């Protein structure tokens, strides 16, 4: 038995071999503060060690999957090499631990998915989006390079032309467009999201666990190759941005809900 009682912002409910993981900060659209960011590194290790779990389903409480990094977390990182180094390690661990988990993960994307939340949503093996789901990477709008996951996962999901467009412009996608270009596995009407996610989870839980896990491990060799090159590089250059000038203007602009006026663009 694995004890999940220490998790403050992830609810864990287990039924018939399925662990339903709910990111639970609905008052801030499940934005990742330091605690939740850390929990997102550890939960995949615990799921991997739990003999009662065959499949994990992850979703968000309320009207969002996750709105990305909490403003207070971003602010503390600006100009602080210690916090930047810690955030970089955890951002790496979130992606690597999801890749290295042999058990399948399904994301049920119920609303906005941004930043670290988007890394979890798209790092899942099967991503099922509600028609209400909305996506944006958002890093460049903040004034830092697109790290977290996008440099390794997005090019495997769709064309490089689409990847560059959406990462460089921070343009937004809805669930239907995300499915059309291959960013997510499926899109369904909002009311069908959780029933469909649980249906897929039950099918996986009833299947050959050795065959499923070995297949995931084999397919994730593509991600492991990228994670040791493009992903690690993207994380490093993203974190450099937290030590520059643009990040301060990017955060201020987000808070004031206006277009940023970056120093580097002057």
C-alpha cells in the first residue's frame, strides 16, 4: 500500500485498479504553486510503486485542468538562482518521471491547460480533451523560452511548422483544433469527458499489463531520446530567462492583463 495522505493539492481516488488524480486548487484554476509543482514530480513514482494501481487518470478540479505556474512562484524565481535551479530540477522530474512510469496515464483535460499543467496534460500517454479545453504554452508571452515539455513532446505530436507557430506566437488552441493537428488523442463533448476517460482506463486495466507496459516503454524511447537533447536544452534556456529583464515585464503584463512591452524588443 502506498500512502497518499501527504499530498495537499492532488486528490487520489483508487477504484478497480484505476487511480483518479485530481489537481485540486480550483480557486486559482489549479495553478502550480511550489507544493503542487513538487507533488507533480512525486506522484508518478508513487503510482509506479503502488501494486493496486494499473492505470492513472489525471484531471483538474473545477473549470480548469491547470493554469500553469502560480504568479507568486514565478515572482520568487525571478533573479533567484537557487529557486531557478530547484524549479528546473522539478520541471525535469515531472517529464522524466511520467516518461519512465511504465503504467499508462490518461489525461482528462477539462478546461485551460497551460505551462506545467500542460506538460502533465500532454505528457500523458492518452490525452482526452473536452470541447471546452483550451491550450497555450505561454512561455514566450511571459518572456522565457518554451521549456517544461514542449520542445520534446510537441514535435512528436504534430508538424514542426505547427509547433513553431504555436510556441512562438503563444496562440491559443481549443480542443477540436488540438485534436485536428494531432496535439491530443481525442476530443469529446464536455459531459462525456470523464465517462470516456474512465472507459479507456477500464479497458487498459483489464488488458495484458505486461504487453501494455512494454509497449509504452518501447514507444517512450522516442521521448527519452528527445528528453536528453531538446528537452534538457529547452529547460536550461528557459531558466536563463528568469535571470533576465524580460520576465519582470512579462509577469507584470500578465497581472495587468495587457500586452507585454519587453525590454529586449526595444
